[in-house]
């Protein structure tokens, strides 16, 4: 079982205190306000004063691509997993949907055939570091090595180079952006209200409700293929959103619609 980076909490305020998406903010009580200001300050990291809007305006990080129209990208972190990735692939194939898998290098080494299967079935492979470390404390060189090692093992096993990356826990700062540029990767996160939090053992019903109710043009949805609930939830999510007119694409298929495309 793969655990999400603890720094993840800097970005997504605890459930029951506040829900913050692209369209709504609900705050309950002064204690929550204090908590929000604290987490936002902590989220900058390393004394940075730069937030999402700074990096988004520059095109350094993509959270979503609203101009893509009724397209949604499903993404999966932390795999490939010997059991759950297979279930997800089976579900995606059943519904004729392509997705993006942010793989961990050491898991690619453990599951080379499964990695090749992901690519063979038409899905996109992206970079989620080699060992899923706490990136905030890594030096620039060490982080660069994490990305390059994963790119190397993916290429060795599939003949495909990764061009997209996502840091563990979604953490970001200038150091991480420098590494992305040095290794020729585009940094990709996810829509703020489309983190399924499946790693928290949330029920399938809650995951389905969240994704369906929050669906918006150009969303990037975060799942983990190290968790059992994703495949089950997708069997409900995909048909419902298709009926609403959405089409599922890879992250790279969204990027041409980004106003900051490079």
C-alpha cells in the first residue's frame, strides 16, 4: 500500500472544515479560517511567496484546461500496482476510455509487463518520481535524479519518453519547476475539487458523487491505482459523465487548449 506524501495536507483543507473548488467556498467557523490561513502559508514552502496563480499564469503548472471544452482527463498516481492497475485497465477498456498514468519508477521495475500493457492499450505514461520521496527536503540534484531515473526505466521498458510529471503529494515550488524544465517535463497537478482522496479509504459512493458533482470542462481528476476503489468508482463515473456530454482524454490531449501551452 502506498501512502500519499504528508505535505499533501498543505493543499487540501480537511473535510468538514472547508470545501474549496473552482466555483465554491464554504467556511464553517473562525477556527476554520485560522486553519486555512495557516495551511496556505505552509503550502508555499521554503519561504516562497508564490501561489497557484503565479505558476499558472506562467504556464509552469497545469491544474485544469477549461478551454478544452467538455473533455476530462483521468489520471492515476503511484502505480503500476500488480492488482489494482489491472482492474483499472479492464474498466477503461470496457468503456473505451484513455487515461494518463503517473508511474513510480521503482514500481515500473517491479511490473515491466504491466507498464508495457498500459502503453499498448493506448494510455499515456507520465512521471511520478522514482521512489515517491518527500520532495520538499530533496536537493535539486536528487530530485532531478528521481525524474531522470523514472524516465529511463519507462523508456527501457516501453520505448516511450515521459513528458509530463507530477510531484508526490502535489507539492510545488521553484526548485521543482526548475527540475521540470531541466528534464523537459510539464508539471501537471489536478483540479482542486477533483481529488478523489481514494487513498483515504473513502467509499465508492462518495468518490462517485464528488467527481460527478464537480465535473467541469477541462478537469484533471486524481485517482491512485494503488487503491481498490478507483476501478469500481469508474464503472459509475464514466457512463454518467458520458451521458452529460463529456469525453475522456489523456492529459496531453488537453494541453493544446491551454492558454499557456509551450
